[in-house]
């Protein structure tokens, strides 16, 4: 996250931030615990809640030794009802206390986009506070003191649901725009001009943020949350044909990109971007990782340029482990600069809005093909005869 290192350093220097691996120490010396653990997918799409259970058990055990009122706030994305059926029961059993009486509990979903999280925190579209007690609701509200945004205090279940409504809608907008783009392309119509006009209607809560035809959605939220919401419905016997087709359509967009590359007849290719979003090193469920995997399997001589991912590969952490151990056949294709393979490049694939990708395309030889999956800003490459957008 741009600017995060400086914020951490400043907070540490003024004594406002410290780290510990001792959960009991943390709980006994604080007023609130924010749970921000991962909620990855199980094979059936439902959420793996092991980490939520584990941390709630640790916090509960610590609260058992604490007389002072303590608030526990769940920030992790969980389907509606998870707090009531999992988090609160574990906390109550481990602490011997009652939620809303002896300790507080709330849900405060985050609306932060990767690589712009700091800006988004200070400029949120809304502040959603779910709580079982007024004291916790007020404490959560104080976290946003001075930040101007609509604030809604509601039940924990509603707060859990808002996050999924948002993410499912965002995922749906991406799939919808891509399908429109694919159809428009068949008719020789510029889909972005169509969608620019479509987006003029902002009266029905339409956001332009995702309504641009392009590549598949990915990252740690949209794929996982659509699967989880669908799984929670199916567990209750409810079919979700839109979500079923949404994930299928997203995979189809990856297959479509693969097909375009194969049909080009080019075999020496550079993929610009591997993370699902520029400015991020996050490869979790990145559709570009899927595409790279398919291209390599097709015998493509593939090189990959993503400076943020390359930087992450040299840093300790879970992402480094995944890059080196989870996708070694892909990470071994990373190059420090496109110039390293410039003399043999036949085609560039633009995978995300990387800061320097526009200049790379502008400086490419005229005989090099371009396949743009995101419609790179400043229309880089669009004047070339060898330029081709995925759905425009």
C-alpha cells in the first residue's frame, strides 16, 4: 500500500503502535480487538472459518482474566449469521461471559480497495456499524472521528450482509460489462462508447468504477465472496443461477483471452502484469495467473513483467512463499524489464494498468501485436494496426 510504511514508522515513533504475538497481553492492555483474519474458501465455496474460531477462542480466553469491559469487532468478511453462529458462541464459551452484557461485540465491514486502502479509509463511501450493544457501536464510531461519510448503525447480521451485497454487485457489474463488450465487438461497435453513455444514468445507484468491459475479476474478495454467498444459499436449498453463471462468465473471459493469444499465432509473448490489480503484489485468485498457466501449457514462450510482484518475490512473507512454491513454473518467467526479451517479443498482453505499461507499448516495434485486456489508460497502442482489445 503506497504510503503505508511511512504511516507505520510515524505511529511507532510517537508510541501509538506496537506489535506482539501474545494475544492475552494484547487483550488485557486494550479496549477493543479488531478481528482481521483470513476467511478463505473451502472446496464447495463455503468459508473456511478456522482462523475466526481460533482467534475468538484466544480472545475469549484472555477476556476471562479481564474485569474491564472489552469490545470485539469482526472485520473479516463472513456471510450473514457467522457472528451469531460461530464468533459469539466461541467467545462466550472461552470467556464464560455473555456478549452485549459482559463484553461487547460488533461487525465493521471494510470498503478498502487494494493499493488505495489508505485513501479509501479516509474517504469511505459509507461507514457501517453492526453491534449487539451501544457501547461497542459508539467505540467503533470513534474510530472514524473526523471522517465525513454517511454512518449507519445496524444489526451485526445486516452489517455482515452489506459487504456481500456490495461485493456480489461489483462482481456482477464486471461480468455484465464484459458480456456486453463481447456482443458489441461482434457487431463492430465500440463497447466503451456504449458503456460511457450507459453510465450517465447515476440515479439508480450505478457506479462507473467497474462498468468498463475488460478482463476477469480476481483478488481476495470478489471470487471468494460470490462463492460463499452462493454456497450459503444452496445450503438452505436455494438455487442461485445468476451467481452460477457469473463465475462461469468470469472463467470464460480468461478462456477468451487465451483463445485470442493462440489465434494470433504468436509464440514469444510478454505478459504485462500478473497481480489482479496494478500497484498490488497480490496474486490471490488473479485471473492473470490462470491465463499465464494456460499459455504456458499451450507451449507459449511466455515472459512476465510485473515490478510489484518481482519485488514481493524477494520479500519474506506468505506472498513470497506462494510465488516461489505455489507457482514456480510461472514465477520463473518473471523478468526485471521487458527490454530483457525485447528483441524476440512478438506480442504484448496488457494485463493491468501498470504505471509504465503505456510507455512500453508506445516504444514497441510496429510489427509487435498488442492484446489489451483492460483498455490501458491514455489509449496506449490503440492507434496501431496490431492492437486488439479483448471486447472492444
